[in-house]
C-alpha cells in the first residue's frame, strides 16, 4: 500500500516537527513494515517559464540556432539551442545560469561555436520528467506565466511511504486507516470526516439483495454528468499512489477506495436494463464478461450483480464490460456494498483475479462505511464533473455488529509477562477507537470499532495494547502459567535434528523445499497412495497438493543447480510427507538425498557419476550415524515406481522399512531436465519414524590401537543364493572380533559347474585390547565357513 503524505494529511493533523523517520518507526512498531520512502515529482531552482521571441541560424554551425528568449527580465536573453522544434512563439522551460539539473548538470554562461549562450532551453528528459528528448519541451499549460518559476505549473513533489500490511489488517488498506494508527501513537490528531447530506431527487433505481454474502447493498444515481478529467492535484495523488488517472468517474471511485478503504463502482445508467440492480448468488456455469477483456465461467456461490437482463458485475471483484462508464457517460448508478470476506476470497482464488477491490473486501471492509463512502464519492463526482445526486437506496440488514469483549486488565500481565497500569491500557484502547465501559477497577467491557470486526478475544486486546506500548519493552521472562502446557514429542524432535546432522556429516547440503507441489508431480511419487489436496492453493498449477515425498523438491533444486554449475552439490532434506490412509491424514518424518553427476573441472579429476550403489552407501551411512542396526538389514530389489526398475532396492530391519534407494526412473530423469550425458540420478529416502521403535545402539567411537586383519574367502554356491544371504549368515555367527563382511568378487563361467556360482567375501577382524593371534583369526574364519556350509549348501574354494 502506497501512502501519499499530502493525502494522509487530509485525515490527520500531524504534530509539527514530526519527521518521516519518526512516522516510519511508529508504523514499524505498530506492525506495518515500511519498505521504502520515496519522493515523486520534481522541484527546480533557477528554472523559469520563457517564451521564444525569435530564432536565427547559428553563424558557425548548421544544426544550431540562436534564440532570443523572454524570461520575464525586461530584456531578452540569448540562448544557443540545437533542438529542431525551437521556433518563435513557443513557451519553454529556461534553465538560467546557476541552475542544477538532474545528474548534477550545472548551467553556466558559455560560448558555443563563438556565440555566447546565457542558459539552456530544456527537454522533458533533461528535467527528469520523462523520456521525451526529440526536442525542447513545448509548454501548453494555460496557467504558464512568462518569468514565473517552472515550479508554479508543476505538481508539488509527493512523499510516498510504501507500507507492507499483513492480511488481517484490512482496516489499514486506506489513508484513513493509517491516519488512525498514527494518531493512536500520538503523532497527531485525527481530523473529522466531512459532514455529508443525502441527495434530494428520488432515484429511478431499486436495490435488492438475495444472498447472505451481500448483507448490505447501497446505490444512488447521479445525472447530468460531464465526464471530464479530475483535478490536477487528485491526478498527481493517484499517480503517486500507483494508479493511473483516467477520468472523473473512475478517479473518484479509486480515490474513495484509497482514501477510506471502501471500494465503489460506477455503472453507466444508460447501459443498464430495467430499474432494479440485484446482488445474488451465481448458480454456476454462467458466463460473465468483465472489464479488461476478462471472460469467466462463474462458480456456484459467486456473488453477482444483475440488472433485469443479465449479469453486470462480479460482486466485490470486477465490473462488467457491458455497463462500464466511458468519457461519454452522462448518467451513472453508483454502488458501495459490503461483501462476505470469505466468499470474495474463494471467488477471487477460483477465477485467479487480483483486483484492488478484492484485496480489500477479502480482508474485511468496515460494514458501516458503505453509505458514507457512497455519498463521499458522489460529492467528489459532483464537484469535479457536475450532476445531480439522488437519495441513497439500500437493501439488506447489514453485517453483524462487533460484540463487546469481557476484559480483565490484570490479564495483560498474565498473558504478556509485563505490568501495564489499567489506566494506561484503557487510554491506549480508546485511542485505537475502542469503546470502554468500566465495570470495576479491573473489569472492562470493550467494544471494538466497526472497522475491527476480527477483534473477538481478550488476547486480541492485549496485543493491541502491546503494539502501542512496544514489543521491545517486554522483558525476556516466561509469562506466568504458560510453562508445561504444551505437549512436545522430544524423541521425534531429537530424531529430526540428528537426521539433519547425519546428512550434513555424510556430505550433503541441507535443503528446504515447499511442502506443497503440483498434483501431476505428486501422483508420480505417491506410489498409488491417496493424496491430500489443498482447498485454497497458492497456485493452481504447482502448489495444489501436499507432498507425498521429499524427492520432487530436491530433484527440482538439483536440476537447477546442474543447469547452472559443473559442481552440483549433494542435496538432502529432512521433513514431513503427507498422505491420506484409511480416510485419515498421516504425516511421516522422512529424510531424502539426491546425488547428481559432477563434471571434472580439468583433466586431473575424473567425473563423479553416482549410481544405485552410491545411493545405497549414502543411505547406509546416514542410518549408521543415527544408530540403526544396519548390519542386520536385509536388501530386496523392490522400490516405488519413481525408481529405476532393476536399479533400486529397499533396506529393512525385520518388519520395518528403513530406506529405499536407487536411480531415478528414466522418464522422470528426462522430465526434470537432466540430459542423458549426465548419467543416472541417484537418490534415497529414509523412513525415520521406525527408528523410534528399533533398539538403536549407542555408537561411541574411538580408534583401536591394534591393527585390523583381513581374510578373504571364496565359496562355491548354488546360483539361487544371494550375496545378502551369504553376508547375513556370516554376521549371524555374532563373533565379537568380526567387524565387517564385504563381497568383493562374483564369478559365473565355464571353470565351475553350470548351476553354481563363486562368491568371494572379505572379513575384517579387529580387537580393541590386543593384537590378534592366528588362533583368534582361525576361530572366526572357521565359524564363518561352517555357517555358509550348513545354511547355504556352500563349499570353500581352495
């Protein structure tokens, strides 16, 4: 919201000496961030209005002329000018010696090709007033007086504060709203709004409302209008506030919206059919043609404005093209209504229409402002464009009034944690427009003003007082009675934090991606599960569904990194995923990682192209750091559909699935923009919540002072036996000295029987308190051989 200072001063008498910095600090304290303070327009010293009396050809230059200019000094001033439009009779801007133009360009008396020039005739571009520079500025303002400062015909510079307003503060989306806030901070006194009377003539139009989403519908007529331009200072204020002036009718409705916060709409009365305008609910399926070439198919429940022939407006959002005013409009019907904020938000989101009217109605407009704003707008139109104003006609009982809140001033201390005297609390609330009825020394009945409809609880009131008192004045002390009332799952929070650290320790950069993704993307990663869709998504294409997996966000980030760098980092994320199971929402804590090929920067380094085994190793490393019993994990060659079939797997311990890993499915690899030359995209997903159920082991670690010993064994086995079965059988011997079992060779060929395979494993043995003897080593090796022979029908190759 752009707040124009001169406009703001129509509503508040700012205390003399109040600086812009003080206003900015006050707004920030009240919860309104000030993004910028700018000044629009120009002001010039030593630049005057002049008139070219004559122009002669420069004696020493073909493209220059020597102009004699009347600058109001009693004698003519000689100025050399090269503009092609310089000629006798035009009114111009004359920069006198000593003037400093934009860009710190100082004007001096000088000789140009041996001819003296005592100033400069300026173009609009040289004055910083536009981009026109094909010639000097030809001033056509009827109020331009030769010799007068150029500032006399220019609008005064406007100071503009760009304020970021939170969605709950619909009452501040106007200059009046911001004026109220500053007055409550003691920076000035609110000015009373102009007293307005209703029109005299009876209107020919009738107002009707048949929908609960428009409980107040106000109309009046203005006839005999001449739709001219609005006054110059109004146009300047609208431009400073970010709106383009058009004509008196459009400018008046925009002016009232920005001034008071009440959107209004003008219909060309001669384009309406019949004598009734009705606010109604759409049945759904109707076609509406709006302003700016908008064509919509309406949804059920949309608020529509209809005449006796059809739809003329989408209530609270957009006017109809068929009833729009134009420069030729002479008679209008003016509307100012109150619409249900939730209904306007739903309709705006459905049709993806973002208008100034929607912005205000969906945040909440003052329910009692409509009639006044309607008359205010009508009076502006009459002042600017003439016309006769009718009386106001209204339909509907109006929105529910704000209700009194029972408030104990002692609650402030209990809730906020600081002491503020009851009298001070009452003073602040009254300054903010609340009506106070004191029931006892500490008990109050507080009625919010009509424009603060969302104030309903004592907590709301304490926060209002605190805004004015200042959050920075709250000591860092835990408020009374708060400690211990919130249930916190400490184990889950600890696991979340440990998982983040484990991913970082494994060489991954932590990422944070959106929890909502597009529906089409979600289906590709849901593995057939039911998805959770958002009722009010931020965007209709790519933010409609809660994510069933962490991988879509990570893959999107990895794709962007890959496209812009030859050193794509390993990316990981820890967070919740969301599915609907048996009709109920489930949130599961997961971790995921993505590994993409990293190109070699020079001939010394090989390219790093991760694969299924890279992903498996990374998953095992993270799980191992978390204390998972990975040595007893089993691997199966199954994984969800978004993995490459045959190049993926699942890690499980007993009934608990701990991880899925592998390469991204080729179709998805292509859709995410990874070229074939990049090689496979490796990834893993970890199910963290089973870790809370498993007996995780503590893993304090210190280096053994005694050397490890390795022994290699090769077994002849049936082809049906898997490597996992062999390593599992050896680990099941539970030899204390056995630290790891790794497969390092596999052979099938003509040197062994056709139904056999050779599998070689390496055993690592180590003791923490002695050097191993041959007897120690032989015992472990023998138990391993016996386990493979007895359980898997294997024989030791020699």
